[in-house]
C-alpha cells in the first residue's frame, strides 16, 4: 500500500490488517501519555480545501500520537484563495518534505491526481474528495461495527446486514462504505428516495430500496447519512418534514431494530432531519464512539503507509 485513495483498492487482507492494527493502537488513547515514538521526524501535511471539523482534527491527533510533525494547511486564508492551483500547492508542500499528504478537496479525483501525477513524493491519503470517496471514514465505520457485532460470528462482518440510509447521491461515505463492506463480506442495502440514489448504483455491490420501514427488523447496523444541502442544486424531496417522515430515524423506527443492532452517523448530523435528537443520544447510537475510533484507525493507516515496525506499535513509548 503506497497511498490510500479508494476503499475499493483495499484487499480483504489489507483492510483486516488496518483494522487489527487499529485495535492495538486504540489502547494508546486510554494511556495517561497518549504517544508512541513511531513516526518521530516524519512530516504529515493536512491539506484541506474543504471545511472539516472531525476529520482534520482526527488526522492531526493520529499523526501527533505517533510523534509525527504536523503541518495544517487550509485553503481559506492561503494562496489558494489567490488562485494557486492544487499542483503548485502540492509542489510547495513537497519542497518542505512531506512524508504524507492528507487531502480533502471539493473535486472528486483530486487525491488521485496528486498521487498519480507525482506532485508529491509522500503517501497520499484521501480524506474526502467531492462526492466520490472517504476511505478512512469507511475503515472507522467497519472498525466500529466489528467491535459491536464481532461476537456474533468469527470477529468479522461476513453476512451482516448493513443498511445505509439517505442522501447517497452526495455521499462519499456511502460509496466508500459500500466498497469496503463488500470486501469484508457484509451485505449492504442503500435506502433512499429515488432522487437521492446516484446513476449507476446498479453497478455498486449493494441492493437498493426506497422503503426504510421494510429494512428495520433485518438490519444489524443502520447508518444514517447527512442530507447535504450545500451540494444540492435542485429540490430532491418535497419538504424536510416529508423526508424525515419517510427516511428519518426516530425512536419508534429504532425500536423495531433487533436488540444487538447499532445506529451510526458519520457526522455532522442534522438533528430532527435524518435522525431525531432522541436517537442520536440513545445508548445504541455509537456516533461518539465512531469519532474516538477514527483516531485509532487513522493512526493505523499512517503507521502502515509510513512504515513503522510492529515492536514500536506495541511498546510503551520508551524505545524506538
Ligand atoms: N463528514 C462526512 C464527509 O466529509 C459526512 C458528511 O459531511 O455528511 O463526507
């Protein structure tokens, strides 16, 4: 693995290796000193052309817990707002010696361009490109599912029923999840109004449905997606109220899930729209845990891409 551009690029073994490594690294978060020396002297650049709260902070925390130097670059207030291109920005960062570039960009494919045009020598990690992909979100979601559902079978997600609901059309999270969960043997159903399913979804490794109610009893996981108003240039549904009524998760719907089932959301949530406040704060919702797990998963990705050794991962921080 040289870059992490798409969840679909990961083989089953690679994906499981990341999840297993994250499992070991998760314990670092509960130590008084949350740091390992593994990436000391390496430089990680957070290159964010689009707004982000949790993903940027999560990558920053992950890199710092592995002792890397972190440079945060956000397009606002930089020369990008003066018209500097992705290429020139990347070349500047390269000149500063970036070992890894974590990129979020409004255009689908931007991280691929960065990696394939070799504008940077470092490992490129896609932190969300347009409506295309967000592979580390899918990895942290799979990690969270495995921790909750692993006891039901051999510790994996084989045969589990995952229902992903809502604005699939604008969701890079849905695509990355569909690809990764398929690799891990889970069974994915996308539920959305017909207007919010992308053209070509028939080629995704999923089933689709327009009827959320019919999915409740058979779902092991329900993942609610944010209605991405900022990407909508047309009316995709009659009203917010109508959307919530048919595709929102409220307590009555949630109570029909099997007892072991969990509720997920990648954040940020529109409370009252795709998810009610009661459900968001309910014990079976694992939304805050997803954020915690995100740091461990991103540590694992950085560690595996930038090459630490197994000894360094498990040590207590005294040796390198
Ligand atoms: N935070 C996720 C993303 O960046 C999901 C969302 O924005 O709704 O894609």
